[in-house]
């Protein structure tokens, strides 16, 4: 069972690790999953299991980041990352 | 911020010749009056020793506008300096006293606005809720996890990395903006 600050730092570490993925979808997924996971287990009395799980997932994320960065990054930019606004012509009909 | 300049004017006796020359050049009658207090709101002339100082000096000083910045006085000072003919007996010390009025410039308004924007987006606040510099995150209904998410969003937006301990101390929008500016300045 970690104290409050430990939980928060674990959350931060997970989010920070997830930022390093070259793929947009992986980045978004880690962000979404960590927030969901922490919020789900927020009100539990015994948080030791959840804490251990989060720690294990942190290791997994860090390993995957290294693996994904070994291969070339995606060639096309994901549409959600585009900076220019989407005009009508670009919308798929 | 107000600045008070104290000009230490240091003359020596063997400079009076130069001084007469100077005053004649300036078409002023050399007088040997010691003018002590020149009531200028922003300047104060302090005389180190009882050396003759012509009123021309004071008049020069006072002729500079009442809103005299240090630049104007420096120009006047430099003009006198060039008459010392290589001898460095004439020494002017322009010393800036510490500022009396301390304006606590907390954070730039653009940074605060950007932070507010991101907070609004993260917490999905509607337009009715006011987000100002002093609003606490807890007031807006954000718990510690939401704060962590907001801080992460800010880090991404500004391209900075916040340390753990510092990030845990963020409670208001103002603090976040200050930290961001600090880190941006360190980066630059």
C-alpha cells in the first residue's frame, strides 16, 4: 500500500513513460488507461493489489517504449496530430 | 518601479581650472556656491567633500527634466567627464540604490491565460465557471489525480519537465503559471 504521494508519483511516471511512444495511438492509450485505472481504484480500501499492478504495468510500458523506438516511426502523421484545421474538403464522405 | 539615484560627485581642488573652462564653455558664470540640496523627486545629489562645485553643475542636473532617467544624467556626466584631459581625478559614480517599490511580477498574463485554457479543457468546464489566477484546482472540482493530469497537459503544451516535488505543490493556476515561466526561463 503506497502513500498518497507515492501513488501520485507512480501515476506521473506512467504518464511520462507513455509520452515517449512514437505512435499516437499508443500514447493516447497509455494516458487513457492509466487515468481510468487510477480512478477506478481510487475509492478502494485495500489498494495494495492495484498499486502492485500499476508498478508492473510501468515496467511493461518502459520496455515497450524501448522496443517500439527500435523500429522506424510511422510514415504518415495521425490525423489527430495535424496542426492545421480540418476543412470540409478533407473530411471523408 | 521607482529608482533613486544617488550621484556621488567627487571633485578635487586641482580641477577648478578645468571647471572654470567648462563653465565658460557652457556660457555659465562660475560661482563657488555649494548647492547642497537640490529638491528633485527622482534624483539626489550627494557631495562627498567640501569641494567647490559651481551652481552650473546643479543647474545642469536640474535642467534635465524632472522625469530624469539615469540615461540623461549619465549623458550630463559624460559631458563633464570628457573635460578631464586624461586625468582621472574626476570620478562619477552612478550608483543605483535598491528599488524601494517591489512590484511582485508573478506571472505573465498570457501564460496564465494559456493555463486557464488547458484547465478548462481538461476538466471540461462550461463557460459560466470563472477561471482566474487565484482559483484553486479543488474549487473547480478537481482531485489530486485531475491535478496530475492537468500538470501533464501543461508539461506537454509548454515542452517542459517539472520535478516531482515542485509539481506536487501546485494548487492554484497562478502557481502553475509561475513554475512554467521559471522553467521556460531556465531553458532559454
